[in-house]
């Protein structure tokens, strides 16, 4: 069952070169609200992890994502988001629920899949996402005032 699911993810997306190193691209049309896949990876509690390479989980835990989702790039106007299901039973090993990637809008074949990194201001860098709504930095909306004067 899980193998079948993993295969489906790679039917939908592929890792390719992007403007920004490598990125994750749609191989076929992905309708809005599609669950693209579960983010697999290592759950860690070490807060010394660079926030640029981890995803936040519950209980102050962090997820170090594996391929293909570790290649997700940032956009200030992303077409995907990370989410969990509130009624899902937490993973018995880690005590936290799984993290999934979902499509916020329709994604066309060849489009890059992106999420909003929402980094803390302390690690913000200039953003080149090219979106009309670009904030100028890869940073959490609420912390933008801390990096732009
Ligand atoms: Zn941007």
C-alpha cells in the first residue's frame, strides 16, 4: 500500500533543474486541493538545525525532508502548502502527525511546485521567486518588517 502511494507521487512530480538549483515540477495536471504526497524524512528535536533545511512539526519537533520534497523551492505566491490532518493518529514512533503537501490551486504540467518557506528574519535572504506578490525576501510575512527597513 505505501509502495503504491510512493509510486503515485513520482507519477505526478519530478525533480529537475530550476532557476534555483533543483526544484520539484509537475509531470501532469494537478487539480486544486490534490494531496501531492506525504513528506517523508527524519524527525529531529535539535533546535540547532538550520531552519532553512527543516520543516516545522508539532511539539517543537522538526522534519528533515527527503527527496523528492526536499527539493521544494520557495515562492511568495506558492501553489502548494504543507499541512497535517488534525484527526490523524500521531505516528507512534515520533508522537507527531504526518506532514503532507497539498495543491492550493491548479498546477499545470511543467509548472514548478512551491511553498512559502516563512523563514524567521534571522535567516532571511533576498527572494527571486519572480512572483508579482514577491515580498523581496524569503521570510515569514509577520517578520518582513524586521528585514526591510
Ligand atoms: Zn518572492
